[in-house]
């Protein structure tokens, strides 16, 4: 098929393009700020905030569109042309779920107008979903909602943030008692689900996409330590709720878990378990810049008063 990927050169978008390339003709549309890595990719250059650039770049018909890059409603100004597309796959987020009306694990039919804890990101993604549903026939739209995504090329400081501290023998400051539960999805899993959607093996609709089980912060840290082959992390609990968790830890102190039974019922359960997915991710980081220990300002201050810690190690990547 002739496919258009909106975005397509960073993290999740790159994984999606890699998964599509072997069987399909892939064009990416983005600002052109990242180099292409495969000669089979066609690139169109446009800024999604510029309606004229989008109209000038998007001039031909495609069998399917995969939208990785829309994060705000203004990115959907191209919708009149999108109505001509037989299949439209939108990568949304679990941040659309509102914990004011439902408790995790969230299901696809729970209220999904965004949650304020994500600083506007969830509300914006939820609005994008709504605009797409209003503009496109139900038979053409598939919405995928992953929780925390990890994998090679990850631009978010998550797994690499924690590995860096372990490798430098520095403490990991953990919110509360470490029992907050979170859930993960490999970028490869998102990509494989996209392939199933554009090829018609996944019926149109809305799906949570994730590994089936969740992990507490402490369980996640144990998996990370096992994968990197180091002793368990030196954990320092942070019991002061006035200090935002994101000042010293990769995740907010808020449970984020999903019910993935809708996808599982279709036989599309992710085949990437967390440990094996993280092992491949670690190998990629080691080949591409290592794991430097770069404390946040909050960590820097706390390390000065934490036994056995040094404010700045400059080490990492073991």
C-alpha cells in the first residue's frame, strides 16, 4: 500500500516506519529536521502549524495515514484532505483518561477528555481524538492509546534516566513508598499494532495498547537492575508530597494502568515482555551515547546530604 506517516523520524514514529517499510511504500511528512536512515523512505517537508505548507506538500492520495505527530488540535488543519483516506490511524495516549470519573486500569469506554495531571497534554490529545471522530467516517478511524512507551531512540528520560543512576552507583529518589503502579508498551508493539490496523487485520475502533501487566515503581526498578546486571538500586524514599515527582523521578506519582482485554480478544496481545524489550533498549543506548549521570537540580541538592552519594559523578554507562 501507499502510506503516509505524519511525523515518522523520531522514537515511536521511527519504529512505525521501520515496521511498515518491508511491505509498503512509505512517505513521511514532517519538518525535515531529522535525517532519514533508509533510502526507501520518501519525505515531504511541511510544518503542521502551517496550513499552506501542509496543502502544498500533501497533494496525492494514500491508502492509509498514520498520525504520530499530532499533539494539539491545530495540527489537524489538514482534515479536509484526510476525509479522502480509507484508513486513518491516530497514535493517542493513555493521558486522555480522566481519573475524576474512572479508576485505573482504564478501559476504552471510560471518560476520555483528558486529565489535568498531564499539564494539558491529555486534554489536547483528547480533543484531537474528538476532531478526528467528527471529521472521519467511523469505518476509517483507528485510535491507539499506549501508556508509557519505551524502546530504542527514546527521547523521553525514563529507562535511561534510572539506568544512569544505577550505573553511576548513585541513589534513586522514589516518590512515596514506591507502590504506585504504571504500565509500559514497547515502541515495537505500537508499531506492530499500527501495521495490523493499516492492513485491516485490526478492526477500526479505539484500543489500549500495552503489556498486560503493570508494575510498581519498585518492581520496575528491580527489572531495570536485573537487565543492566547491577545490584538493586539504592532507593531513597521521598515522602514530601509538595515536591513534584518529576523533579527527581521519570514518572509522576499517579497510577497509570490500562485494561487491554479488547486488543487481547483479537489475538493481538503484545509479544514483547518488559525485560526482553528493555534489554534491547539498553543495548541501543550503550551503542548510542551511553548512560551519562546528569542529576536534576533537585537531585544535585539532595545528593549533597545523602550518605554515599556525590553531587556530580560524571560517570555512567556501565
